[in-house]
């Protein structure tokens, strides 16, 4: 079967020339290609259009230069518009520099042969043109295959990038959740030290203020209310306390049952932590008073505050816990337990630092376990 992809179109206005070409080329290139013939430029262009519509590529076009209707350079120029990859060869019986130049510039002329042609030269030229066309077709097929492969790879890469982006987003969301959980459990600077790889964290603060708050009669309340109500109530109250602590740049240390512990002076707010803790205590009582209007039975709190040196650190490896130790912590806890419902019980040190900016009621001297006799005060509010 002849290869239609190796089609040669021969164009000449003289029938005898076409017959001679058909005889010589059929004999020399038998089985190698398919031949088509046209006796004018218009016939040739119409033939090219028909072949193109049929999907038959034209490998070589062999065209005479001197023809009555349309010269060969014009035929080849128009043919180039239809079939730019076709190898164009011009035949002419007279030398025409202008015609050859026009064909080169307008049709990318492949070769120029003079009449009468040498058969061997013609055959060799056609075979070279066929080989050149085939190589270009192969390169074009390879290019198209590479483009297809590139599109597939681009699509796969885009899909992979999308999956990576989604997974990265998921990891980032989980990281943010973990960091948020860590921030909720620990002071920011402690969380940063843990993330950096530190395993043992302990620090001493020479000046810190500790507050303990406790719901009065909580044990009895727990016996007379449902667990769901109890937990819901504590969640509402302590969430509001957390918001107050965050607003005043204080560190919530922990909750134990109905006991709430907060400290000032551990972070950036070191200069006025006593005042900040006092303000929080006043806001806590105001909040409880307002909340009591919506809670039955009504509740009250005892609050104790002391200031001094503390040791802070992280304990545990699976469930981290940030805690405080020292005499200041113990004294603040004793002040809370020795206090009165609805009152803020403070040490003499706290009263001395706050001074005239706040109102106090002297409670007098009380005996405190492990501390002996202490002069204490009730914080009433800010001075008017």
C-alpha cells in the first residue's frame, strides 16, 4: 500500500512535461510515495485544498515557473499559505532570479532545478525533500506528544499541589489548634519556650501578686443541683473571669473545682500587677453579684490576695501544668480561706502598695496557719 503521507504534487501547464514526470518518478520512486498532477496554478491550489480537507498531507510540491495563468512563484506562495510544511521545488526552463527570490521569500523554497532536469538529480532532490518532510513530521509528532505529556504532568502537578496545599492547610489548622490549646494552658512566654524544645522550665519572680477565689458553700450546692447545671454555671462564671484576666494582662494559673487562681507580674505587665489583680478582684465580685440575679440559689465568693516572691514552672510531660509555689501562694490561699463571703481579703503588703488609691476596711489581726498573727484588710473599691 502506498503511503499517502508521502504525497507529491506536480504542477506544469504542458501535458507532455507532466507525462514525463509521471513516467520517470513512478519508475524511480515506485512504492515510495503517491503522485498527484495539476496542469495550472488554480488546479494545483484546488487540489491542495481538497487533499487538506481529506487530511492528506502534501510532502513535496514540484512546480513549473513559467505558466500562463499564474507563475510558479505565486502558486508556491499561495500553496505555502495552505501547506506551510510542504517542501517546495521550482522547475523552470529559463533562469529567473526574481522568480526564485520571490519563491524563497514567499514560500520558503526548498530547491530550484533547471529544465531540462537531470533525472538522477531530480530523484535525489525529491528523496531528500521527502526525508526532510518526514523528519519534520516526526519532530512535530514528538512535540505534540511532549505537549500532551506536559499537560498531563501539569494537571497532575496541579492536583498534587492542591492536595499538598489542602494537607498543609490541615496541618496548619491542627498546629494552630495545638498552639491555641498550649496558649490556653500556659502563659505565652512559657509556651514559646516549650515549643523551642526546653524540657525543664522553672523561674523565680521576686515580685508577683496571687489571687485565689472560691465559691462559698459550693459543696452543698453540688449536692443539690444537677451535674449539667453545675458545670454550665462554672463554665459561664470562669469564662468571664478568663476574659477579665486577659483584658488586664494577668495569667490564669488554674481552676480546681470551684477555686480560681490568677497571678500578676509573670509577663510583660510587671510594674502595676498589684493594682491589676485588685481591679480584677473588684470586677469578679461585681460579676458574681450580677450573675446571682439569674442564678438560683444565689452564690457568693471569697477572694484572697497577697503579693511577694513566687517560683513558677511547668510540670508533667504528657499533660503540661503551669503552677506556682512559695510562701506568697500559701498566704494568698490562707487569706481566701480565712476571708468572708462577698469580701476581698488582702494582706498588709497589698494594702501598703495600693495605698490611698483604693478604699480598705481594716479587719485587724488574725491567726493564719504557718504564718502566725497577720494584720489584714478588706478591699472595698477604688478611692472616689
